[in-house]
C-alpha cells in the first residue's frame, strides 16, 4: 500500500515538473517619432520574443478596440431584391392587379406553419419597393428596414402571393423574385447579412427561405436557380395565399476588426515596417501572446501616430 502511494506521488511530481508555465510576454514597441508623412514607411522597433505578435494599424477594419466587438447597432439596414412578371395581355390580369407583397416581422416564432404565420405581426413594406410590370427585371431600390428593429428580436422577410382567383376573369400573372440582399451599414463598414451587390442579379445567397401554402396548396412558391418563382393557378381556381419566409436576421451583427499576424513561434522579429495610405491620427496596437494547449497570456502595446499628407 505504501509503495502504491509512493509511486502516485512520484508520478504527480513528475507531471508537475513537466508542465511549462506560460508567462505574460515581456514585450515593448517604440518608433523614432510619432509624426510621419504619407511618403514615409514607419519602422516599429520590437523588444522581446513572444510566441505570436498581431498588428492592428488603427485604420478602418483594423482597430484593436473593435477586435472583440461582434454586435453593434447599425446606422441603417438596407433590403433589396429584383422582380419580373408576366406582361399584361388579353389573357392575363391587368397591371393594376399586384398579388405580390413584401412584409417584415420581428415577432414571428420561426415555426413555418399556418398558425405561427397568422399569429405573427407582419408589416407590409411593399410601398417602399419598385415592382416589375413586365418580363423585364426591375430592381426594388434600397428599402430601409432598421426602423422595424425591436430590441434583440431578429427580423424576418417574407414574400406573399395572395389572390381571389375564383373571381378572376383573366389568368393571374407569374412572378419571379431574385437578387435578394440585406446589409447592415455602419459608419466605417458594411456587413452583408445575405445576398450580393445592389443591382446585381445574384441568388438568394444565405437568405434561407422557407415556403408555406396557406390556401390552395396546388400553387406555391418554388426556389430554383437562385430565385423564387410563383406560377399562378389557372383562371377560376380557388382563392390562393402562399408565403416564402426568410431565416431570421440579426440586425446588430458587426464584422469584428482583425489584426495581421506578423510573427509566430518559428521566427524572431525585431522590427516591423508599415506605410499608411491615408492621412490621419491612428492608434496602432501590437498584441504579443504566449500560449500552449491549456492557457494563453497576452499584452497589448499601443502608439498613437499622426500621418500628414
């Protein structure tokens, strides 16, 4: 028994001795001066040998103070999409009949069934959008939806087709919705929540739409080839109501700023050179880090530089 205890204590002591203690990096950064011109290349003198060093220039998208920020109230949130439809003719509904609308909700449960869709509060924002009147694709224009934000609730976007075709004397028009996009705009950066560039015919990238027929399930929205298509029912069909609802969108998502790793454990770095392209005052930050599989310790050193034309 005593021998077992002895061996256990010995193994514990050996394990304790083999564990390498991680220390806070002994690190510092200096420059020859604090004012440079755009023609100058700034030389940062680095003291110490930490395992890793990351560099934040202080420019847009490279600010250390925003490196841990992932949520922030956007200055504006813009929705955009494109549409085209069947041209009015002797056999189709007149242009004055528009069965398609775009709506938004901040209290939809995310359950894509009839009861949940009916229960949610939907704001009709169709009057802010431009819709096609022919087979020529038309851009909706930029639609601001940030005013709909409600606390931390996500925003859902829906396209609804609704008609009383039983009373129709002409064939309802087909609709195609494409180029869907939603973006958070901040003072210094744009964060795309879904889709591509305004004006570009691109798929519903990351829109995550779900289709649900509430009336007359013989017709419904269909997602294919990067767009939503609604093929209307024949003349005299039953009343129709069909929804295509997006995934939830967080209107506070912000792209955290990233630093550039300029050193790892395989090299020693005593100087780093950088040239600014725009005049201004920048808080430059170097983050030195020592780590292993169990822990990490770091220190940040900052220098404020003035860059003149």
